[in-house]
C-alpha cells in the first residue's frame, strides 16, 4: 500500500481524525489514531468486535493477506463491514489514478472473504438504480484514447456528479436504501457487505 501522505487531501483527513480522537478522549472514550498497512497489521489476535473498511481493499495490492489480517484481529463472532468498487470489467485509467488495484466482481469479493473464513451475513450493492448511467460513462472513458482521457473523464465525471446530486437522485437513493432493507441488489456502483468471523 502507498503511504497515506500521497493521498490527495490526506493532511485534511489526518487533522480531522486527530481532532475527532481528541474530542472522544475529552468525552472519556480513549480512541487512539493508528496508521498502518492492513496487510501487515500490528494489532493483536482476536481483539476487535468490528472492523470497518470502506473503500480500502481496492487500494491494497495483496488484498487476500489484508482480509486474512482482518480475520485474525476479529474476535469470534466479530463483524467485518466493507465497501468496495463494483464492476471488474469497468476498471480504467481513472481507477489507476485513484490508486486502485482493482474493481470487484461479486464472485471475486465473495470468494476472497469466504476463503479467509468469514461467513456472509449481508451482501448487496449501492447505486443500483444509477448503475446503467455509471456503466455507460465508464465504458465511454475506456474507449477514449489515452491522450484525451483525463479531459473526457473529467467532463463525464462532472456530468455524473451533476446528474446524481439533484433532488430526483436523492429521492432515488432514498428509495434504494428503503428497498435495500428487503432485497439484495445484484449490481451497483459499489459492493457492500457484513461478514462474520
């Protein structure tokens, strides 16, 4: 994994987390702030009830080792909550720019987690209703020649952000979340899940 200092805006993230840690400490909750490579996790075995990794695994070259480390540090019955980008065949230059090693297919992420010993509690996707638009934009970007890719990616990303930030999209996302309590979506922009040790 690359040093967190190379992430755009990392200094803001670190300052925010440090402030949060101090605020929680003032409230009587000791909350250390740790930075480490998840594939070389320094935390002790069977020590955590929950591990949350939102937009993490796609940034780790050896994601199998990282998931084994998650399993190792979870207590028996502990939960792993994750979110990763969906659409293995949509991986493009923009993903590389974001320092992703991969996007995931359902089979790939499920196999990765289950082979580590984790058991599925919940698995679904976010962005099911906007996935067709997202898919089209990603495919258009993949067809762009390398020279014009950043310009085209930027334009298409701005269109997607504009389209998804309106009132209609907020309603669609709200409906998606409500229905998501009853059903599991087969695809979407992101895979999400809860797995148990």
